[in-house]
């Protein structure tokens, strides 16, 4: 495959348009707005700095209800994963990977690490190992919706 004619796009598509769109509500809107700007954020409690994802109305550590969105680096480690061989929707490439990624929150002021359910793209399940380094891969669905997926971090593979 020649890449010269088709330079690497800013974002790629890994899932078909027939996938359900994210459900957005008052609590998740700041997260999805940041995603549309390709910034990955977690909800951080202003009272105790507890970080959580997905966004929720109440801090699970102190029951506070005032939050900021803390921007994280987009790096993380593979906490767990599974390969899905049954399609959710038509035109879906199989198998695909559902994963939980532990996000690197260093330098964010967050009091704890955060795990995010996501997908690992551009990798076969045989390539994956728990604890591998991963990095964000944005999937732009529209001008207002981008979804955070993850890829294996190429730098760590060379070690
Ligand atoms: Zn709190």
C-alpha cells in the first residue's frame, strides 16, 4: 500500500457510521466538548482532587459536586481487554478490541489514576499484552464528535 498518494490523515476511521453515537448529558458534555477538540480529559473534584471517569454528578470519594476537567496526556497502559467476534452493527470489521486503559494522570493534580473503557485500534488481539503502553488515537466522526480510541505506543514496542 502506497502512503505517498494518501498521506496519514489527522484522524482515521476504524468503526462504521452505523455505530451508535455517544450519549451526552449535562455531566458528560464537558468531556465530549474536549474530545471534539482532541483533548482527553477526566473529571477532577475541586474539593479533594479525586479523578473519575466517566463523568458523574457526585465525587465518588467525598460526595462533592463541583468539578473541573483535567486534561491528561493521552498516554496510558493496557489494563485489560477482550476481542469481540460478534458485530454490534453492520459493516464492522471483526474482531475488534474492547479495552480498559489506565490513563497517565501525572502532572494533572489528580489524586488517583483513572481507567477508561475504550477500543484498541490497529492491533490484533494476539499483539496485546496487559501492561503495554498505549497512546490516544482520535476517531473524528463529525465536526462535533471525536471518540478517543487507543493504539499501542510504538516507542514502547521498540524497547
Ligand atoms: Zn471529591
